[in-house]
């Protein structure tokens, strides 16, 4: 039972320690068109499109 409690405590600590509690999403409005885009006119061979880079 002690191993289980210790393991659970460690997992909860890791989750809390690495969570994004201070993430501010204001100003990062992504439209539905940006989410469903299939090609980008400036680079049609790209595999991904970076909408916002932090």
C-alpha cells in the first residue's frame, strides 16, 4: 500500500509541476479556416503550417 501511495504521489507531483497553469491564450484566435487548411499558397509542399510561434 505504501508503494501505491508513493507512486500516486509522485505522478500527481509531476502532473502539477509540469502543467501549464500560467498559459495565456488571449490573442491567439485560430479560425476554422486555419484549422481546415489543406495547402498554403506560399509553400504548397509543406507538411505543416505554423500559425503562431512562441
